[in-house]
C-alpha cells in the first residue's frame, strides 16, 4: 500500500534529500480533488452519468457543482449544474493515487510521462485526463458521454522542488 511506502521509505529518503531535521517537516499528501465538468448542461443524463462514474472511480459520492455567474455566451445561468467534484483525504487519497500511478496512467494511449511544469508554485500538482475510460471500474457500455477530469494533488510542500521530490518518491511517472 502506498501509505505504508510513504511512512517507511519515502519519509526517511525525503528527510535526507531535503535536509530536514524533523519528521513533521517532511511534505505529505494533504488531499486529492477530482473534478469533472459537464459539456452538455441541457441533458441531465450526462450529469447523472458523470456523477455515477466519478463515484465508481473514487469510492465517494460526488458533489454537484453549480455555476456562480450567468454567462450569456455559454447559455449559462447562475445556479445551473455544470459538473461534479470529489475531495479525497488520508488513506482514500493514497489509494486513489496508487490506482492512478499503477493502473490508469500506464493505460493511457501514447503516455510518455507527466510534465513537471504542472506545479503551481506551492508544491501542488494538477493533471488532466481526457476520458474516464482509462479507469478499470468504468466499462464502455456505461458511458453516456466521454468526459475528461482534472485531478489536483494538494501537498504540504512549500516549494515545487519539495512537491516534486514527494511525488517522485511515491512513484509518479515524470518525464526526465
């Protein structure tokens, strides 16, 4: 399990690599936020399918997100449902990250590694997947519409270098 690997292998390695004196200074995974936007807001089955797929993928019930503002160019009214999101913490976050690293990303077509440029300056990493079919829980027959998702990995790292070292230690497949 990835959480045990973090405690036993990654923590001592990061303490040595980052020259930290205290175990509490070692960066750790705080949460993972998974967000799916719905392109067709007029069809309620698409949102229903996104909620069902996201709950299968993460093991938690998603929250439906609604538009904050009305934007006439997008035919969007404030309060319209536009997507769904899930926040995973503690052991659930490590389990999802393990599935992402070992099952989902190797199954993506033409995958050559993740870019290290997607850090936000504070040690958090965001990646996007173009479709939900790369997850083993989703079968092709259940999908009403192909939808992508954004996955944000929030860490306690203070810099991008610390966040990179943490994710690399956990086995993230970065491009070299």
